[in-house]
C-alpha cells in the first residue's frame, strides 16, 4: 500500500488527477490549491465551472488554513457526526479559484477513511474530491460502475481490489458565520 500512496503523491504533486476511494464514494481528486489541476478535473468530468467542488482535509485544525472564520458549531458537527459530513463554509482562502463558489464559500469534508487520510496527511494540502463520473451521470456506488472512458483519462488509479467505499455521497450542511446552519443534503 505504501508504494501505491507514494505513486499517488507523485501524481498530486505534479498537478495530475487521481481516481481514489474516499470516505464516501470513489472520487476524482487533485491538489485543491493548483488551478491547472482543478481545471483538469472540470474538463475530465465535463462539469460546469459554476458548480464548485468539495475538498478533503484529514484534520479539522487545518480548516483555519482554508477558511477565514470557522464557527465553533462546525467542530461540534464534525465530532458528533457518525457519517461522512461535508460542511460549506463562508470566506474561503488559499484555494484554487474554481474550488470556491461565487459567494466565496467552500465545501470541506474531514476525511476519516484510512487510505484517503494517509494520502491527505502526507500530501499536506487539501485534495479535491468529486464523484468519479461524468457530469449529469449517476455517481458510482462501486468501482465497477465507473466509466472506462473516465478511468483511461486520469493519471493514477488506486487498486480497486483493496478498497471499499461507503457507497453513498456525504451529508451536506451549510454553516453561516453566525453559527446558524441549513441541511443541504441528508
């Protein structure tokens, strides 16, 4: 597994796109601070650039590196959630422009799966995590549901035999600076 992680890190560090198991479903990923890499993901998915992407971090303390003000309620939600949870925060910073929504917000999930967390820890930057499908197509519940055309276009593919995913997307909550929040997807 270490060789696989090392190969993945090489691709991420050179602006490539990976196909990897997240804590939810299989995803396409790249360095969320590299504009060219983020554009590659949009191009691969044929996704509208007005639809921002989710990013992953391995530790909630890293939120302060990418969000100007993190409401205290965010830490409570992360700690209490028993399922993968993506939170939309206001006032994103230090990320590629297309990761940030027009209103300045960013969607971040603290990833708790072993393989994904290890890559995030060693990469030391946020990684884009968007479903491994073409835009407007069903998100793949399993590696075998991913289009072979998409697989051929990425720079690195995790060995699918060793990884299981949650098989469903995360919950999404939007938190305002006043600590009020709204459930976007449950």
